[in-house]
């Protein structure tokens, strides 16, 4: 399995495989911005829309490949504001259900954290559904729980769920 950072062209080339991963994640009940069932065309369109941000350097996307499949991904969103250049948001950490529990999620998280520090970022933040499996991963990777917002987003089944905010201060590389 190889993990690569995608440029905009590579992302556009892989939107079908990335869409399959997004759909699997939503089908599995994870709150990543969508309701179930997620249509393949809608998932492809969502990924295609990310290409402009990647081309502009506002978004970094990594994909873990197993042959033609994308079995994992993670992103870093860099805010464009002049007062926020030290900060990035960790977004869309997803591992396909049949690839979970083997360390890939942790490896993707480490990859994004290292890239962030190499880019001079000193503060990372994210939000994740409260009590989701991802919380254990973030806490064990040294992230600090900042608080909970109730009724933040609907689960794929349409039920409002709280989100937990996390941050991690890192040394610039
Ligand atoms: C969260 C996610 C990325 C973890 O991916 P993964 O490849 O299974 O993670 P890893 O195998 O690296 O495991 C990382 C840690 O989480 C733990 N973990 C993984 N799945 C778990 C589960 N269902 N329940 C409890 N702990 C779990 C592992 O035991 C491991 O901890 P350890 O090293 O102390 O044993 C994956 O479950 C996923 O894609 N979930 C849906 C999307 C999502 O919620 N993303 C986060 C949005 S911010």
C-alpha cells in the first residue's frame, strides 16, 4: 500500500475511487458531512470541487492506494486569512471499513501532522462526532479535547449529534 499527496490532476484522476471511499464511510455511519445513502455522482462532484483548493495550495489531500482502490485519505485545510497562517484544520480522515484496525488511520494522521509542521503550521484543529472511534485515535496521538457542541451535525441517518473539538500544538519543522 502506498500513500501519496495528490496534486489537483491526480485528485481529478481518482475521483471515482475517492468517491467509493466516501460512500463507504457514510454507509458505515460516520458523520463526514453527508446523509445516507450518498449518491456516487454527488460524491464524485464533491471530490471534483476540492481540486481548485488543492491547485491553489489551500487544501492538501493524501490518498492511501491499494491497487486501483483508495482505502484511506486525510486532508489539511489551510485558512486563507493573513492572521491564520500558523493554523490548519485536519479534515476527512477516512479509512475504508475493510481496511480499518490495521494502523492506517494512525499513519495517515501522522503523515498530515508531519506535513503540517514542515509547512510551518504550529496549531492543528478538527471536529469529530462525539464518542466516535476517531476520538480514541486523536487522544492517543496527543490531541487535546477543547469541548463539545451539542446538535452540531446530522448523522448519516439524519439524527442530530454533538461534535467534539480537538486541537494539537506542534513544533514547526
Ligand atoms: C477513525 C478511523 C480513521 C480510524 O482508522 P483505522 O485505520 O481503523 O485506525 P487505526 O487502525 O490506525 O487505529 C487507531 C486507533 O484507534 C483505535 N480504534 C480503531 N477503530 C476503533 C473502534 N471502532 N473503536 C475503538 N477504537 C478504535 C485503534 O485500536 C487504535 O488505537 P491503538 O493504537 O491504541 O490500539 C476510521 O475508523 C474511520 O475512517 N472512521 C470513519 C470516518 C471518521 O469518523 N473519521 C474521523 C472524522 S474527523
